[in-house]
């Protein structure tokens, strides 16, 4: 019998055994507006099934196990043979396998595929974010490979397969494959044109041998990788398989695994190439142009991954506040806590609305939508990923000391939260990419203005923000130094326009008053007290 002093009271029950998808009103409404009516029932069913899995005790336990038992590198077997393998805990394979079988690598060939996949990625990432890396890169490899129809015909059916099979073997012998990517090198970082990895042609049909290194190569147990190397005509994209057609292992020497802040369930490695066989993808000297569509797709996943971390952290904060009593009543009813929770909920909903809107643009695939993405993706990648860490940190604080302990799961979310801002180009890279689009592709700005213009006249603060942005864009002097400011304003105006058009009035009113109207402090919980904050918080609650 427990001692009377150890009786546990006034503690919130765990947020478990719920549907992560159907309990997220912002996400379900986004799917309903972006998926054609004839496909909605099918989409709802598949996403709800995934949502129930993501909210289950089993998936939560897999996430814990995969992070408490990080991958281990084995460079040699017991006899001294070089094998370069990474061992993962079985929980990692269960998470990854469930993601593949749920279609998270299959967006390009099915109706509303990008919206359905984006919603699923946002849902399943809440179970455990680390394994999203190979899911994302596999999905994103498809448009790069399509620059070579022969390669696409060979690899795309396996990349989009919904069958997961672990282990290294020839791709021809596997029903589905995973892909990784290697661009970053020690001396270059984001400046990939400084890469020194060399590519020498051998024979015909686009075959080369690579010599060099990659400073960051995630998911090194993938079946293939898209990498950049210097060929005779300049930086070129190549496909590097782990296993060659004859069953022998390609030269893919994993030097070490990175000891990272977060993302511990996933293996990020340093890789050496020494006579490594590769197939050219696209023309020599056009490596960046070839791989850029893969980069754009993974940048969208950075937005979605950050939105998932925000949503899960806010759901935990609201859930805790519903059940925790303090100073004579439920914590959620305290005006100051309600202000904090509402502020966090706004950040989460705006990120979700923006991420799904970008996914819908991929599905539409019109000239106007492609131009819109050219500006909107770097702006969204810059801003949403930047907002992730403060959102998760404030959500953790809502749980107090309970949130600071590992068992709550909040520290893992916090450690993960900076990753998406760094991966696929950090903040300055996104701002510079946005500036290039503004300077070189006027159709991108036109498409953006048409998009936000659909909400003109609905909110005076949004109208004023659009006008101020146009004034800012009219002055191009010293524009690089203002790149972050522009990226932030473009993202906020876009988020505001989406919420004004589609969110409930209490949500759009609070967002426009704070983010666009300036009635906001410098920390969460500083919204105008006259707003309908209780409705904003209730909308963000995850029903168990």
C-alpha cells in the first residue's frame, strides 16, 4: 500500500488514445477545402486511421524507444570486412514502415496526393519526428529523377511504393526503396558550388566514379542517394545506389554518425566516396537546377514538420491546462493562461493553414501556382521554422516542471524544434532565395499578390499590412540587409490572408490584431484582452 504522502492528485492524465487528425480542427478543415468532394471520404478515412495510430500508446512508445536507443554505426564485421551499416532499434523500423505504408512517400501520382500526404506527414510526425527525414527525402527525390525519363521509369515506382522492406539489397529485388541526399561538404556548407567531390566518367550511359566526401548525409541506410559532385562541365547531380546491380556494395564509407542536439532517432553521417559508382541525373553543370525541385519539396516538409511539432506541443499544453487546477479553479480558465494558450494556438493554426495551402499548390501544378510556390516556399520555410522553437518552449512552460522532465515528451519536442530551420538551408539562405525570386521572377510576386489579394477588404489590418509590404518592395536599395524582414512580412501577410478567408472570425481577428496590427508584446500571452480568446483555445483542444 502506498504511503498517504505519495497519493497523486491534481495531475493531468496523459494525452493518449486519441485521433491526432480528427482532433485537429485547423487541419481537418484545410483538407476539406483543398481536396475535391469526391475524394474527401477516402482522404478522411485514411487520415483518421493514421491519426488513431499516431495518438495510440503503441506509437508513443515506439517514439520513446527509437530515441532512447539511437542508431549505432558498424563500420566492419567481426572478420574485419568493411560493411558500413547502421543498426536501428526495431521501433524505428515500425515507425518508418507505418509511414511508408500510409502513403507518406506517395504524393506525385494520385489525386490530391500532395495535400493528403502533407496532412498525413503532419499527423504522423507527431508520433516521432526523426524518421520523417527518409520519408521526406524519398518523396522529394521524384521530381529530380524526372529530369531523366529512363531513371524515373526505373526508380519512381519503388520510391512511391507503399511497401517497406529494411536491409541492403539490390533495388531490383526490393518492392520499395528509400532515398537520401548529400550536398553539404566541410568547406562549403550551404555554398554547394564550393563542393570538391569529383566525378570522372567511365564508359557510356552516364556512368561516373565519385571521389570526395559529404559532411552531412542523413539516413545512410537508404537504398540510394542524390548527391552533387564536380564534373567536367561543372556541378552535376548524381544517383548513388548503396548496392550495385550485381549485389556488391558500392563504396559508401560512413566515417561517423553525428552527435546531434535532437533528431536522435535518425542517423546523420559523414560519408566518404572513393571510386563510388554513380549515374548522372540531368546534364553536366546543371546539378543545382536538377536537384532544386527536391530541395523545394523537402523545404515544404520543413514547414509541415515544424507545424507538426507546434501542434503537438500546443495540444499538450491545452490538455494539461484542462485537467490542472490552480488558485481555485482549472488552469485553462485563468485569464492569463488563456491568453498564452490562445497565442500559441494562433501560431499553430497559421502554420498548418500555410503548409496545406502550399501542398495544394503542388497538386494544382499550374503556371500561376508554380510561380506562387517560388516565393511562398522560402518565405514559409523561413518564418514557420523560426516560430517553432519559441512555440514549443512556451508550450513546455505551460506544463511547468512536469514539462521539463523527459517522461512528458516535451524536452524531445524542444530539442527537435530548431532542426527544420537549419535543414535545407538556414534562415539567411531562405531570405536570399526569396530575394532572388523577387529580382528575377516578377511572375512570382504577381502570383503572391493575387493570392493575398483574394482577402482584400475583409480586414483593415491585413489591408494595411499588404500596403506596407508593397512600400517595402518598392525600395530595393540595400535589399539584402532587409531580406529577413521581407521574408517575415511576406509570410505573415500570407498567413493572415489565409486565416481571414478560411478560419473562424475569432482566430483571424486575433491573428490580424497581433501579428499584423501590432497589438502584441514580445512574448506569448500578450494578445489584446478584448478578443474572444476562450474560443481560440477551445478550437485547439485535442479531444480524447
